[in-house]
C-alpha cells in the first residue's frame, strides 16, 4: 500500500521557530556526530540545523510529497542521503543496514506510529554498539486535544511510560526529562478549550520570541515536574 501524502499544516506553521528548534537540539548536540539517521525528516528544517555537526546524514521521510523539498534543501551535499521510504521497508530491503549509525534522531515521530515498541527495536538494531537514540515526543495524555488529532498523534506520553518503553527496547537512559513546562497551558487552551483546527503561525512565532527564552532560562536551573514534551537520550545496551 502506498504511503499517503502528508497533509498537515504544522510543518509550515512551525518552520520559523528557530529558538525552539535550537532549544531541542541543544540537548542532542553532544551526541550528534558521525553517521546519523533522522526518521521523519519532514522538509529538513531541523536536519539543516545539525548538519554541520555530523559526517553523514541519512534523512528518512515516507511522505512522497515532502521528498522533493527535502532533496532540494540538501542538493549538492554528497554526505546527505534522502530516503523516501517507511522504516520497515528501508530495513527489509537493505537500504538501512544494522549497525550503521552512531545516532538516530526522532523528533515528533514516535507518537504517530501504532507499534512504538517495534520501532524502537528496529532502531536499536540500526545503531552501532553504544550508539544513541535521540527522542522528542509530546507529553501528558490529558493534554491530547484538537491539535493532536489534526497532526495524527496516536498518543502523548508520561515519563514512567516512556522510560519503560525505552528500557524494554534494551536502551540505557542517559537523560529523560519533561520539556517546555511553559507550553502546557497554551497547548491545553488551544487544543482542549478553544479546540482550534489550525496551527496559528503568528502565535507560534510570538511564543518562540517571548516564551522560549524564558523557558530555556528557567529549565537550565531545574528540570520541570511536567512539560508539553518529553526529551530522551538513550544508549544502545551492550547486550
């Protein structure tokens, strides 16, 4: 069955939020080196922000209508490979080989798949020994609202649930934290109270300019007890 085109509006609405993107990647950069696989690369907005830190990037994006934009963004870069396939297919046909990557990046991807445990198992096999999983997902199921439905989220996670999922996939957790506590209230109001049907690009940019710098400052000194997202860094176990 052919992979459906991506029809969400969030990629466009959230493309111009550099502070937020930098904030996420600031936690991942110490582990971004060598050969990196990004699953669900979209149009390459985040990929371009860490490209200078790695030797080779493999960008996996299953949505056929995004492949052209992704290829155009990295045109002429011989060390970036764009793969227009599902993870299952790319593993089965040998496009992605076991033990090939130093790090695998999933930013807002795991919550979209039915079998999240199965995906983590596949990722573990793609990593070198001691390779790193860099994971960013939406948090707190009670926040699930219209915006989650809009972009096809199957679920939101809580910390104990995500910890169990990662450890059962034979990873050792190096960092697991709630992220963006300040974003909880706006997401709740927008998705559960107002029940918005579109992402507000202007509001996203305003939050990126005003809210994110405050959040970065506050969370630098203390990990928040809750957050709009969860961020995890985990290392492949030496089984």
